[in-house]
C-alpha cells in the first residue's frame, strides 16, 4: 500500500477504561495502557504502535529486497527499541536492528540499510510531518 493519496479514515472508538479500538479498512487494532498506568494491559500502548509500524514496514521492505534477489530471509526478525524523551513527552529515538537468518555477501549490507531507510514509516518519522487536529462537536438545535 502506498503512503500517497487519499485513503479511508482510521476510525478510533473508546472500548471502555483506557482501551480503544481503531478500525483500519476491514481490520481492528486495539490499544490499551499497562496496569501501572491504570489500564488492563490487554493490548500495546498507542505510542508502542509507532515502533510496530516502523518495524513491520522495515521488515516488509527488507523481505521484498531479499526475495527479489533470492537472498535468505526466512526467520528474519526486526527488533525495535523506543527510547523516550521529555519536553514534550515523546519517543526521542528508535533503534532498529534487522537480524537476518544467514550471512549475506558484504555488498548487500549497505544496500539493505538504504532499503530499510526507504520504507514509508521511516520516511514519515524522519521528515517534518504535519498533523492537523480538528475538534468537532454537535451543533445545538
């Protein structure tokens, strides 16, 4: 799926407590807070989903690169560490490690890093991305 163009909106609804569901096309994604923050720890926190998006996007791009070149990727994993920052409260750094199942010829190391950095999630986080928030309330009759 391309990051370009207009898509159906993601619809987020409150499920109770600190749990929310997001409807993404025909898929449902759930988020919650850990017990220590008053949630039930029934799902990842919203901020953790940024790391999920980044890690899975990189994994897809690396897998596609390897597949196209008949390079081994079965058993590959991507590990994402999120390090917090303050003022404002946010993720200050992502550390992403792509762990391949077998050694590859050295020529591919630099190419794979460029491939990983080319995924839309990485590009979105690296660029200044505008976020507009609009608040709508019912109009009194």
